[in-house]
C-alpha cells in the first residue's frame, strides 16, 4: 500500500515528538497492555512480532521489562524503522529487529525462521481502513496468540472515522488521520474464523488525569462521564480495548 501523502503517517507529516516521547517514558496504555497480556500468557522467552511498531517504543518496553525471546517490529514508515533501530542500538538491546513492511499486504511469503509465539499490534488497527487484511497478515506468521489495542465498540456497529485537518482559511485538507472504531463482537467472530477460538478483552482505564493544551485540536484528555473517567480527543470519546485471541 502506498501511503497517502496527506496521511499523518507519511514521512513528511510525522509527529516526531509523539514517537520519541514514548521511548523515554512508556505510555500508561503500553504498560497496562503488556500487564494484561502477561497475566494470561507469560511473555518471558516468547518470540513476538509488533505490527505497526512506530519507533519501537512498545517493543523496547517489552524487552526491558519482560525478557521476551526474539522480537520483530514492522512498520510501513522507513524513518520510524530507522529511529527504532537507533533507539534499540543505543539501549544495547539484543534480539530486537525492525523492518519496513506493509501489514495490509495480502501476499506474504513465510517471513521468518524462528517460531512466532505472538503477534501484537497497538493503536494501529484503528488507523487502517479495516483490520481483516492485517489479521490475515498476522495469521500467516502462525502465532499462537494475537493481542491488539484498538478502538472498539460493544454493539454491532463499525465506525469509519476520517479526521481531516483543514487549512485555516480554505476548506482544503492538510492532513488526514483515522480513528476507526470496530465492533468487538464482529472482530472476535473474525478471529474465531481464523482459528483463534478463545478471546478475552478489557477496556483500558486511565488512572491519570490526562490534559491537552488545546481541546479544539486532537489530543487525549480526561473527562468525567457517567460517574467515571473517560478519554476524549477532539469530539471523540476514545474507548481503547485490549483484546487477546488465542488457540488454546
Ligand atoms: C498510531 S501509530 C502507532 C504506533 C505504535 N504502535 C504505538 O503504539 O505508538 C500507527 C502506526 O501504524 C503504521 N502503519 C499505518 N499503516 C501501515 C501499514 N499499512 N503497514 C505498516 N504500518 C502501518 C504507521 O506508520 C504508524 O507507525
């Protein structure tokens, strides 16, 4: 897939701060994601692939916290892959590799020699136009489990949300991002069809009071809703879920 020039994931539009910030300070959602996964499947010595790995922050946190086996990160953006390689070299991390790959490409040959225990993907399915191709990509790596963090909804509805950043004076689109929200039930049905019969999920709850500089822009912040705390970004309430799908 050739990435759209207006996409926020195109090299010329990258928010470098977003990608570097989380390498030095892993996000709360990253920590909770791995803690959720590790409770069910011990990550020690497991070979893991991260799809849409960005600058590698999540795998770096995994390596430094859980002593997994060989880990690979794939992303379509070469700049981010170069950054990931640079960060992991600086931290002298072993058995951590990164490569430029399109995780929506249908025809993948057998990619890797070592047996893959698990595929993870964090905050990436929602920016893709659909998750199916990426789950098929993951399945071809023959993992025992697939664990994702994405925006989901508990009803039978998928939401296709394109966020178009406009120029100040004209209604021209400067940049585009996607915040697609998928039906959990349908996602799980799809995973079951792929052989991942067992599925468990958990909604991510922040314990922090998230703040953003300008609420008229996109950027996560906490709001009180129905007696609890939720995450809002622009006009959207962000329901981040962790879903673990496994074979037995
Ligand atoms: C919101 S970022 C998340 C990055 C990282 N997983 C994290 O948690 O910070 C989404 C990532 O998906 C990558 N991406 C988008 N489309 C892709 C594709 N078709 N193939 C590979 N990577 C893709 C982008 O380059 C970007 O790094």
